[in-house]
């Protein structure tokens, strides 16, 4: 199966990259062409193809698009290297027959300096504008124009096609720094490795287990109807179906299919529709792994977590032992089930951490913890006591009671200490 690579850039550069990409039989190219770098995020969103790796023609569109790339996607941009600079300097010299002062952009100063030293051009006057983290072609055009008007430089050498087009329209002497075929070829080789990695990731074995609540009395017809509904779901997944026992139905699929159907674990409405059809609870667990055994173990553990969470919901555990859920009820959270050294961490503590950091919440009561974690207030009290013993939580006051009864303590949880205990990092604003 071929690796599907999206090429993002202006038409002239995309054409040049596509020509080199055609040398690789394992590649299938998808062309995403823009007129301005600012259009690249929209092109990514509009692309309906399943892409293994995104190859950007340069640094600007790459960074502009990072927030719009699908989760777990692979992406890379073609860097500007010494051979690319040699080429543009050659064209400048061939045009003027001497070395004029040049205003560069995007390329780092150390790369330029090293190139001029290698060429042994001592009297070459140049400057470079990197724009740091501000990727705005229009501002860069204005900057070059202002420097030229002030007489600080005679020529502009830009890495952005939009800047090149704009300055040419204004009759400013400008050259476009282009990638050599060798630079393109070497970057495509790296892109192929990323694409293979993504294909392996997407093909990861994924097992879904559905279980009807044992405490409910289920008519035989209802039981068969549930199985038929799940079987219809299996046809949608292009999977095969099996059974562990009369109450557990198992589906087999791949990670890539689950990611597409759930919008990368963000939308589980497909499963929630099953819950809404029946008056009894149905739980599900999804497990992923590099082996069938690993995926089955994670699916079974995820199913157990769903049953413990109150029912009519689901959890997912991936190959890195990260849990997602509950889906179908409450607030969906993401957290690791192991610490940095691979040791298991109590599920309740992980859920508490995820809930607190999601809401940016530090002050809690045992009732709030009980409701958030779908557990008893007694279990919540045990959990907070454990945190107190580790000096992660402390009592800072008591609730004001509207009715008779003993006021509950109010606790403050130190999220930084809790993160350290769990081997996580937390950033509070």
C-alpha cells in the first residue's frame, strides 16, 4: 500500500516537489496549492484524503498549520540549506556581475555565515530577517521594502513565494531562494519514514468489548437485538465480530478506523446512540496494542473501568497505557495509568488529577470529588486522606451549611505536587 503524502505550497514549488516525489514508487502525492502561506491551515482542514505525512514547501506554512493538522499526524518541511543559498548567490552574481548588498529572510544567520565562509566571499554585505515566531508574509514584504527604500540593501533574496510575488509587482529587485532537487529528495526520504511510522500506528490492533449490565433482567429478544445492533456497528467498522461469553460482544478493528470514526477520540456519539436505545445499561471498553494480547488486555481493563464508573459509558486505553473516558456520561478525561517508570498508579488518583487539571480547580470537597469520579463519598474521603498524608492536600476551611449537619472540610490540592507524584507536568495560568 502506497504512502499518501500531501505537498503544501505555492504552485511553482509544489510542481517542483511533485516532480522529485514521482521518483519514489511507494509515494502517492496529494497536491494542496495556495497563493499565500496564510491559506495553508484552511487547505489542511478542507483536505478529505487520509494523509500519512504532510510535506510543507517551507517553514512558514509548516508552523502556521500546526494547530490544524489532525492529531497524531506526521509532518515535515523542506529546510533551506547551503546548496540552496549557493544557487541564489550564483543567480545574483550572474545578473549583476558583482555582489550587491542583500536582504535575506527565514534562513538562520549561522547557516548564511557558514555558506559565505565556504564560498570565501569576504566583502559580501548581507542581513537576514527571521521574524522569530511571527509568520506573516505581508509584514515581511513591508520590512524588505522599507530597508530597500532606506538604501540599506540593493537586492532582496526571499524564501517566501508570496513575498517574491509582492516585491516583483513593486519593481523591487528580488530573487526567490529555491530548494535544490537534492534538498527536496533528502527531505522526501525523511517524509517516507514518517509516513511508514504513521501507517504502522494506524494499523495497530484495536479491540472493542461491549457488555450488558449483569444486574438487569434482559429478555432474550432484547439480548439478541443488542447483538444485532453491535453487529451492524461492526459492519460499519469493516471488522469481524466474536464473543467471549453470552454477555460480552467483541469487535476487532484498527486504530486508524477508530480515530476516523471518533474524530481522534473526540466524538463518541456513535456509541452513545446504542445507550439511548435500551432501558438497561451497556458498557464498552476499547483497547489498543501492538499485539492482539495487549489490545485484549487493555480492552478488558477499559471495560472494567466503565462498569466501575456507573454504567452506560465507555473507556479507551491505548498502547501507551493512557486512558480516555468516560464516554457517554460525565466529563471526558485523559490520563496515564502508569508513571514514568511504567508502574501502575491508582485509577482514582489519575482521574482526580485529570479532573482537577481540566477544570483548573484546586479547592474541593469530598462531595465534589465523589460526584466527579462517580464514586462514594467514603472512597473520596479515603483518596483525599491519602493526599493529605503525602502533603499534597490540606484543609483550608469548612463549608457553610444551609441545613443542619456537620460541615464538610474544604481541601486545597497542590496540583504541582500531585503532578510530580504522578510523573506528569502541569501548567497553571
